[in-house]
C-alpha cells in the first residue's frame, strides 16, 4: 500500500472507473493462537503479495475509522481478498485516515517475489 494520500485517492478513483466503486483492496487473515506474524504470513501467501514490504492493520482499526470491509472474490480473487469501502468521501483527510489505520511497513514475511 502506498502511504501517499494523493496516490491512494487516484487508486480509489480508478476503482470507481473500473466499476468496483470507491474501494481499495486488502488481504485479510484471522489471528489465531499462532499470532499476528502467522496471520500476516497467511494473508500475503493467500493474496500472492509480491511486494517486499507490507503494512498491517486490523478490521477493528478500520471499522473504528469508519471503513467497511467486504470479502470480494469475484474475477478469481482469492478467499482472503477484501474491499475497503470509502463511501463518497473521497478527500485527502479520508485517505490520511485510511493510512493511519496501518502500522509502518514491515518486510513481507513470505519474502518478495519477482514480478514477471
């Protein structure tokens, strides 16, 4: 995820133009007794995340900031793929609030993949 509000708003605008609505994609996994690190690993493996770094949030943090999440597996997306709904408030302040839901980037626990 990019931490620049303008870039995030561009991505939300692209999602609207693509017919998805004002959303951004995230990958979710349940935290079990194995802990957060294991859940993050599960999410990046499930989502086939290629990035060298990832950012972690919780559904509670997102909900507390006023964001709704829904599972979105259309078009062959994996079971862990979710949309975060922005609603009609496509402002810099809303993008900053979204960014604030996440911790600072950490190394991808599954390792970065080379893009083809």
